[in-house]
C-alpha cells in the first residue's frame, strides 16, 4: 500500500476549519453509523408505548434530528433549555432557559443530551423530570467524558466514550460557535484561550 493511501485513513480537517480545529475526533460517517445503532437499542427498549423525548437545547440539535428519524415509534418531542452561566468551557451555575411543556406523568421518557461531562446538568434535569412522575425515564448522550465526572450519574445509552478534550461540532459549541461542523473535532488550544465578548443578549 502506498504512503498516500495510509495518510488518507486519518480524517483530514477541511480547509474551512483548519484555523480553529486541531483534528477530527469522530467523523461524519462514524457518527451516522453509531447513531443508527443507538436508535436500534432505543427502539427495542421503548417499543409498545408512546415515548416522550426530552432533549436539551441547543447542543443536541444534530444528534437528535439524526436519532429520531431512525425511530419507528410513536413519540412526542419537547425541549428543555439549560445553560450554565458564562460562554466558556467550565460549567457554572445552571439556569433553566426553557421549561418542559408536555405532560410526562405516567409516560416513558427518553432524556437526550449532547455530552455527559461533570454530570451536573444531567443530575439537575433528572431531579426536575422525576418530580413530574414519568412511568420510566432513560438517558441518552452522544458523548461521555467519564474522567470529568463529579456527580454520581451515568447514561443508559452512550454514543462514544471520549477523553478529556474540549470538543465541538455536530451540535456542540464553544461560545455558541461551531455547532454546524458535520464532525466532532478538537478545538485548537489557542481558540479556547481567546477572550471573545459574550454572545448572549443582556437581559
Ligand atoms: P455537565 O453539566 O458538566 O455534565 O456539562 C454538560 C454540558 O456542558 C453539556 O450539555 C455541554 O453543553 C457542555 N459541555 C461539556 N463538555 C463539552 C465539550 O467538550 N464541548 C462542548 N460542550 C461541552
Ligand atoms: Mg449544552
């Protein structure tokens, strides 16, 4: 095999993103394959009853859209907005920016998030959901950074276990940017260190 063929196996960062993205961690193809596998497990475990999917804004947008189109289940979809203060990489104080509207009492609920990091978000959201008395509740995350966990929580369905890198793309952001990248990539350190003005509207 020529050197060229070997080199092509390493996913290249498209020129458009080279300035900000150090490398591709999970390719578009790998994401698509794994999302279909997870959907199959969910479909098996949730069949027979109507499911309410509760998805956390905004990091789940791409994952959720890809996941639910594989689900051949009667389902309803709602969103909760959870945000940690600050636009950087550290989880701060959690604020609910959008509350659930659907009634989940006695329903089978699947909570979907982009990434399980310290676990603080998941713990707070689960507390809130459990108080609404669903019949059952399961959790699904695209990414799991187990090494960062401070809370006693784990997800029932996990797309990929990843090391402690700050990742962006496929819905995940840094200061609300990079959500549109079709792959999961590692941000250059220099981007993480840059001081950018807060993207949020002052209220
Ligand atoms: P936790 O509350 O610390 O588990 O953090 C969960 C939230 O932090 C996720 O829903 C993400 O919005 C954000 N987050 C954690 N790690 C990353 C990352 O590597 N890239 C982008 N967002 C992240
Ligand atoms: Mg998020």
